[in-house]
């Protein structure tokens, strides 16, 4: 394994303004060796080089979590090069724009093709990557999995939840609800293994132009709750859904 806190993998980190890149920057500053993963390998290389120039140890990793071949190749590479993994942050996901779904749709008129695409990435992509990397997380002895979720996958979120009728749509909300369920199931199976699994909603985050004016929080603020879940002590909680360290209903 590596010196310092260990090896961390962050998926969906191919945009400089995105949450994934912000997480990579924060982890590198904490002394982790970071695998910056993105579907666009060139973007991953450019952004990893930027963080290395700032003093971090950051390695680009081309990875499409919805592609089984890509996932298997990444797991093989990490195993052969590092032998274990301390932290997996499943940040990669798609919403309405990337899936082709118009905003504001309701269940009776939703585009089911777009909903399936969101489920394929947000649930099944995360699921298959977690399966592939579990042997490496177990090998570390203190592995952590953090699934980046959303209040859209909760009945208890008054603003964005499933009963709020917000513009995020049913496909996205249901994919995050399923992700929260996967988190609970993995945590139950891994109890006693040393691997903790939690889901975290970062809140409405300024990852696009104009978001701050809409009331979004800066990326540097949004990553804090995720980092908390990433660095829980060995007796910390597992299987929960959190925002800003507070457990949420879902």
C-alpha cells in the first residue's frame, strides 16, 4: 500500500468545476494518493497533472463505471499496482441532461429510456464497480465506500424529495433511492469486515454556471460531508444516508 492515509479512488472527476475534482483536490491535500477517474481519459490526465503541480500525488484513471470491461480493467490495474484500496468515492452519475430526459417530467409521462440510462449508471454502474473493488477494500483492512447520493432519493427531503414534485424528475430520484438501498445492503453484508459503507447527499452544489446565484453551496463546502464519511473511525456508522454529518430519512 501507500504512505499517508492510503489510496483513494474518486469516480466522475472529469470536470474542473465538478464535485469529483473538488474531492480529489481535498483528498490530495490531506495526503492521500488519489486516483482521479473519468470516462474521458484526456480530461483525467489534464486535471490530475494540475493537482500534481499543486503538490498532490494524483494519478489519472480512465473509467466508465457503466462498462463492465472498463471496470474490470480498472480493478486489475489497481490490484496489480497498489495491492489494496482505502477509499472508494462513487461520485459518478448522470441526471436529466446527460440522460436526455426533459426537466420537470412526472411518472405518468416520464421517458423510460432516459430513466433506464440513469439507473444503469447511478445504480448498476456504482454496484458493479463496488463489487469489483471490494477485494481491494477488504485487503486494506480499513476500507471506506462513500456513495454520493441526493435528497431526490428520499421521502424526507421537503425541497428535493420524492414527494416534492421537483424538476429533477422521477428517473433521477428513483435511481438515488435505489442507491441508498444498495448502501444499506452492502453495509449489512460487510459488517465486521472493517469496510464501512455510507451514502452522502452533498446538497445543492455550484457545479455549473449561475448555480451560486440560485443558492447553491460552493464545491469546497459540499465536499466536507463526504470527507467526513470517508474518514470515519473504525467504530463509525455504516449503512446510513447523511447530509452535513446528519443522518437523513429516505
